[in-house]
C-alpha cells in the first residue's frame, strides 16, 4: 500500500455495521467526506487521478456525479486544466431544470470521476445521463473500488474502469 493509501484509510476507514447506497450491508465504510474535506488529502488524491488521465487523451471534459464526487472532480479540473460538469441524480425542479450543471456539447469526450464504487449504481446513472446528452464516455476513474461488482457493471456497458485504489490493495479485503 502507498503512503497516500495509508493516509486515505487513516482519515476515512470506519468499522461497524453499515448499509451502503447499494442496500448491501458492510462491516466497513469509507467515509468519502472525511477524505474529500481534508485539503492535503484531496489535493494528493486529485494528483493521483490526474496522473492517470493522460492515458485517456484526447478528451474534452470531466464529469462528477453529485454530491460525493463534486469536490474530487473540481480539484482534478484545477490540476489537469479541463472543464467539468456535475451530473445530478435527478433533474432539478426549478430554474433551468438541468440534469447536468456546467457546459457540455454533444459529441464531447468525457472522463467520469467517482469517489467510492461498490456496485456502480450512482456512476452508472451518470453514464446514462451523459450518454443521453450525446456525450461519449471515455473512462470512469474512481478513488476506491470496493470490488463488489462495479468493474463488471461498467464493463458490461462498455465503460473502461480505472480505480486509484482497490479494497484489496488498501488491505481492507483479502485477495481472492
């Protein structure tokens, strides 16, 4: 495990009985807000993700599902100097009634950034929203893959999945 992985775990790893967004129960939880709200950790996580981005050039835009990935995609946008959009869970019911905040044009190539992936549900919803807006998904990067079906779900939709860390790599899970 890397020094950055150690710091991420020290900041956000919790043990107990948790219900995940996917509805699954888990004995551990990575509280993304505990690593996303620490400037030094957020900057270094964004740096780790930025180092992966050149493999996906050319692309035009970054995207992050609300709310969890917004801090990460904003930090990454600043480091990599690419614009980003925020993908809402549902269309807002007022004002412009957008499902996506920021400027995107049909045909643009997008890298999605997510925080923690379990089954991939929130990010898969963002993939659908972005494709529905005529955007091409180049890849989906995440901070931590819990290794509970997300990779397989993305690959089934033709999306390249590239985590910064895996639960096994962080020492949370035993290798299969």
